[in-house]
């Protein structure tokens, strides 16, 4: 298992790298806001922002990590007959905002998701960590949930 070492995103992502990262996230990535139960939270749950890239090609994921300035965070082996899946996850609000600002102009798809997640992160970054979610933040979660739903819409 590869240890998760928290590093900041590379501050000097070039325009070309931003374009490449946008296409990688569009095809191999996920822009999401997940809800997890937490009995200590005021509403009984917490939201977690995530931009994640997953692929079975180790070299591809390593090169993507280099562009981001992030380490490879995890790998999962589903069963012995399958390749491991390597993932990169960006979760800190400031890093999510930074990356989205760089890639949104180049995203061929998932633009609405990116804009909603950016809005959520900006809203939360202006508040203290444990402040209650606003009505708009709850609406953003529902909209992202709808946009990320698999199958027929």
C-alpha cells in the first residue's frame, strides 16, 4: 500500500498542463460532493468535496501526479483476476478551488459539476469548519447528486 502523503498542489500548473488535466478529469475522473454519516455533526452528516482520477495504468497515473505535484494516494485490488486501480484525490477546499479555476476553461464535459463544486468550496471556505450548511450548499449537493447519477436521467 502506498502511504497518503498530503502535499499541496503544484502552484505553477501551466496552461498546457491545465488543458491535459481537464481532459483527464473529463474522461477518467470524478467531480463530486459526497455525504457521509456523522452522528456528531449538527445534521447527522458531513459533505466531502472530491476531485478524483482513477485508472489501472500505473504510469499514466504517475504522470498525472507529477503534473499536479501530488503523490499517488491509493491503489485498490478488487480481486486477484483484476488489475489494481490507482487513484489520485484532491479534497481540500483551497486545492479544489485552485484546480477547478485552472481546468474549467478546458473541460469538454462536466463543466456544470465543476462550477457547482467550486461554488460549494468557496462558500465553505468563508465559514468556520463546523458551521451549519446553508440552503444553497444543500441545493448544490442535490444538484451534483443528480448530475453524477448513473443510467438514464
